[in-house]
């Protein structure tokens, strides 16, 4: 039988990875097929993880031909995979329009592995580049290109699982871009990732991180799913935070903390504060005390992250003694806090570094 090939104008067709089950059921109904066929399609797509129409053997040929006509199964291509001594892997992916994004596969720490943990976390991107210009981050150095489509968000999981032959069981939206700036696409992707007919990852295994888009934090508080929220704080005073995070000028700490309190009250769910420690910028003990004063009333956990150096930026990570002193100050105030040493330091695993290296190496 002649293979069912994609048409050359794949970019003009809908991606099957962008559709919700109810939408596919409705569309197949309009094409004259029973609704249960939509369940079969999704099972092939997400349970059996097939990547070609010919593999969907329980579907009649007439249906597969219609699917080929109307939908695309295109996934991003893997440009490079950088391995690490700690087994972290960073994937540089090329999208259909040639743009590049990154996603990072992070295994459990050695300590957790010793406790028989099989956690495999994928750090997902939500935009090509970033418009928010955090001074310490490589993602925005080459500007903002565009939002990722729903299928491009979902596809990061599928491509990494296919390449690594491992199932992802934890996801963090902490890659390139600001997830809440791509809010509508984010919500659709989250539904596909969480749904029983989709990737079927439990909501408590998904974390979305924001640099502090206050209106979207409040909107997210009204979502029924128990998806975790992390705030990229990185400064506990407006002076310090504005120096490294321009968004603080639009939504200063007082407004951000009000939104966080609203979220915690409505969701009955704990927050996480992400705090990158940068030498001489935000690692002073006074900042730790201020951070504790924000975190403790919210019962927020604090993840301290020693800075992962980015070529072309002046920042450095603090000495080990300074990191420990900052941690102990938080603990002294009764705040749950840990130092999360970034894996992949030897493979430029901070957001945007691998993409930037590729862009600089490509002739204009």
C-alpha cells in the first residue's frame, strides 16, 4: 500500500497536537465519522506515541486519508543534544519555520536516585526568545521572536521522550520565554498535557513559572487544576529586583505579593519562590531577611539557585560560603528553603545559552 505522506504545504494544515479531544470529535463528525474515532486517534497519538498515519492501524483508510488532508503530524527536529557529566541533557530543537528553542531533560539528583527515585523533569520553553529582558538571562539577548504554538509546547515532551526513550514524569515551564505572556496557548497545552486522553501527566507534577505578570497570576488562581506556581523573584527589594528584572517597574513587589496572597488564599496551594543568587547583587543577608518576610506569611518555599554564568554577561555566582549564609538566614526565620544546584552547568544549560551559541555560529 502506498504510504500516507504529509503534503508539502504542511504548515497550512492544523497540527493534530494542537487539538483537544472534543474539538477533534466535532471535526471528525463534520467529516462524517463517528465520535469514537477521535478517541482512537488520540490513543495512537499520546498512548502509543506513533508519528505516522500508516501506524494508526485501527483507523479505516478513508479516515486516515482525511486526516492526512486536514492535519499535520509534524514535530520539531533535533539540532543538537548536549550531554552532561550529571546526565542532564539539553536539546536544541528547530521548528517548522526554522526558529530554535531549547528544552532540558533533568534526572533526579543522586541523593534521590539512591532513594529509588525515577523522576525525570523536562524544562519546557514557551516562547522563541523573550521580551522581558531579565539582565541575568540569555533568553532575551537576541530579542523576542514569537510565541510558541500549542503544538510546539506539547511537542517538546514527545520529541525528548522519543529521543531519550524515557517517559517524562515531571514538567516545569522554566525554559525560554515568559509562560504567562503566552497565556492562551499555555492553557491549551496544559489541558493536553494533563488530560487522560492526552499525555496524562498529573497536575501536581506540572509547575509554571512566571517573572511576575500580576494579572495573569490572578487569572491562574481561578483555574481548577492543581498545577503548581513558581515566582521568579530574584530580588527582595524593589531597588534590587528592578536592577535585574525590568518587569518589577511595571509590577513592583507590593503588587506582586498581593497577587501571590490572592493566589494562595484562593487555591489553598503553596507557592515556590525561585531566587537566583548573583554575587554582589542580591546575595546580601539583608536581602535574605527581606525575602523571609515575604515568604513566611505565604508559607512559600524558596529555591535558591547559584547563578549559571552566561557568556557576555557580567554576573558571577557567589562563593559557597555566601550561598550557605543566605540559606541559613532564611532557615533561621523559619522559611522552607533549599539550594538547588543547577545541573548541566558544563553544557550551558541556563535558558537560551545553547540557542544563542547556535545563532552566533550561523552566518547571517
